[in-house]
C-alpha cells in the first residue's frame, strides 16, 4: 500500500517558487477510491483548512490513506500526512508523515527553512533530528498537490514540461510532468473535460518505467485530480474521485 499511496502523491507537481493559493478554498474535501487490479484496495482523503502557523496565514492539509476490504484483511495500512502550507507563497513550512503498513512503521516530521534552503528532519521513533541542505522552492508530497492546483489553466499548456523538487520521506527527488493533451473522461458524477498529465518518475523503484503514470485533472481553475492510472512493477493501480465537497469553482459534469 505504501507504493500505492506514493504513486498517488508523487504525480501531482508544479513549477516555480512562489504561488498564492487563491484557487483553494478552506473546508475542501476530496476522497478517492483506489483499486489494485480487480481488488478494491483502499481510499485516500484530503482535507484543507485555512489557519495561522507561526503568525502567517497557512493551509493546514491532512491526508489519510488506508487499505479496505479483502486487502485490509491481510495487509492493514493506516497512513497519515499533514502539511502546513504558506498561503502567500505556496511553500511548505511543516510536514508530517506518520505511517503504519503491516509491521512497518515510520514517523517523520520536517520543518522547512526557505530562507537559507535547509530543513530540519526529526525521526520521532528514534528521537533524532538532523539538518539537511535543501534547494529553492522545495515542496513536500502534499504541498506539491496544492501548488499545482494554484496555477492558472493557461500556465498548463499542452506540450509543456514542468519540473520540481519534492521531499519524500527523508530525501529529495527531482520530478517533471508533461501536459500531453485534454480529453473527456467518465466519472461516477458524469463526463468532464480533463487535462491529461504524464509525470516522469524513477523507474524500477515503484513504477515500471519513467512514464508509467497517467493522471487526469479537471480542465478548469480547480485542477482537481479526477483519475489516476499507474503501471507498477507488479500489477497496476487505478484511483478515481469518489466524493468531494467545497471546491471553490463548480465542477462541470455532464450526463
């Protein structure tokens, strides 16, 4: 399930180093159903609340993923992610990854210093902390999701390639995404026009090849991820939007 959740989170990236989060609304709720092959494998949920962190306006974002059904019976997963994202810059200030996947557990907390391009990584299980050199504009797995959604559709032209450095677990990874087209896709709510995006990722570790993931996001100011397909090293992952609340702009589904 760790690979499924990383796949879900990895593919949502953006370009640039400062972007106000005007397209996101406090109280937004997004829920996704995850399938592994023919199995109903799990769910992933994202919630957003506007708050204050160290005297600055932030979005407090919580991500939660778990296995369900038959998969949960033999492999229980409870994954929690949290991020405080500066509302005016779109950059993360504090990030938490606290996961339990079978017998494996991990609990990291990361504090970002964007002024001197460093971060403080704390391993809560080992009770250790260390300072790590970073780069300008680094994102965490959740903040990258909201950063992309803060862009205007005109900034995501078909054929464009965008790059970003993303902090995952306890190390940084360079990624890029390519906008390959737009098409109408079917969802449980109806048909909607979507941008088709291909993230380029490291092959061999999670995915079959560098372009083993395809994502569709609403072709509007919301840029809500609607569906995801990933060819993993073993099997395939599919995720689709299952419910949503309080998105800022109407999602224009047609029957």
